[in-house]
C-alpha cells in the first residue's frame, strides 16, 4: 500500500516528521501489508523510498511539493520532491497499488473557493482507495463534499455516518454510506472497479479522546486565517502554513492528533490491502 511524502516534507515539523514516517511504515508491516512511501529523488519517481531517501526528503530544505502537474517539470529538472495526495494516488495506481493512506485530503479553501486542491480532480480520475480522516479542517468542508459529489468520488464513513473533521472527530456533515470493517471496504473497492474510474474515500475519524479541543481548534483557525492575509501566503504554501501555525499555536495538540490520524489511517489501509489480497 502507498504512503505520501508531502506529509513528511511539508506537513509535519522536524524531527517528528522522519520518526513518524518510519513508524507508519512499521505499523503497515505489522498489519501484514507492504508499505511503499512515494516521492521523487533526483528526478526519479520512487515507489518505496528506502531509509536514506526518506531521511533526505524529511531533512533537506530543497524538496519541492509535487502535485500532479509538477511531476514532469520536476523530473526533467532532476529535482527532489514530495508527492501530494493527488500525485501519490496517480503514481501508486500506475504502479499497481490499490490502497493509499494519508492524513487529511486537500479540498476547497475557506474564503477562497477558487483555491481548490488538485487532490479532488486527481482522485476523480484515479481508481484507488484512499484512507483519510476526511479533509483538513482548515478547509470549507461543505463545499469540498459537494465537489466530491460532482466529481463522482464516493465517501464511506468508517464506523460513522458523519464526515470526520481531521483534527476533529466530526465535521458536522452527514454521509450517505458507512462501513464497519476493512472487508467491507475491500468488497466496495472491487464493486467500484466494475462501475467507476474514480477513487473511493474511506473517512476514518479520530476517537473523541484523541481529537483537538474544538474550542481551541476554532480559535487557532481564526488566527491562522488572519495570518495568511497578513503574511500574503498564497498557492501551494497555504496548506503547509496553516498546518505549521496549528502545530505551534496548539502547543503540540494538533501535532499529536495529526500523528495519530496518519498512524491509524495507515493501519486501516493496511488491513484493506490485506483484505483485497484474500
Ligand atoms: N494530510 C496531512 N498533512 C498534509 C497533507 C495531508 O495530515 O500535509 C498534504 C497532502 O499531501 C495533501 C496536501 O495532498 O496536504 C494538500 O495540499 P494542497 O491544499 O496545497 O493541495
Ligand atoms: Mn491550492
């Protein structure tokens, strides 16, 4: 199963990022699946980074954030790059990988509906199953769910009929479909292959005791959004800026939640991969 590298290079602070990248691979192995973290090393897309390569992407200051459109220019320029959900899904699918785990998907940004992550259109044309904790809570969750509907991407709540809110257990939005087991996900994955070329999203919420305190979350989000305008942050720097702001302003609470999100999603994705093999 696939893991992305943007979380490692641009989503988590050092030195936790490298530790988490290694731990997550170990969790996947313990669940009986084979982890393949995807990234670009000196222009070569690599499916299954080794420890030296992973360390490089976690510690170098010269790692480009690669969405799908960046893959070709970065390859030609022999750059080192970290792949987003959109890019990781595309590369994983090409390599024959069926399941992928991340933290939270990109989506439609608040106060900036023209800023929509390429994760959405990328997933609409990539038949892979992606386990996430919903979309990042820094986004306009309602608008993002509407876009996923338009794009034909199915969303399954894992053990819930509510869409998870990344750092928060519940985003406040309902879902049409829910599942209770990795086996059920595998069955839906197979059924999807008959009828659709879009991704299947498995939305796996944090348990309530592991979420960020909602009041703290809302306060920090307001300050983070104000920081975007004040500091003139735009484009692909927006998401890393907001995540870094959270990690600082919550005194590590959002970091702890993000690490748990990634670990739990990797474990569930590994179970789905094992169920698909059966
Ligand atoms: N999940 C996390 N942390 C992250 C991401 C996901 O817990 O940093 C990354 C993914 O790579 C996702 C990207 O594709 O954030 C979205 O960036 P943007 O909004 O610029 O498309
Ligand atoms: Mn964007």
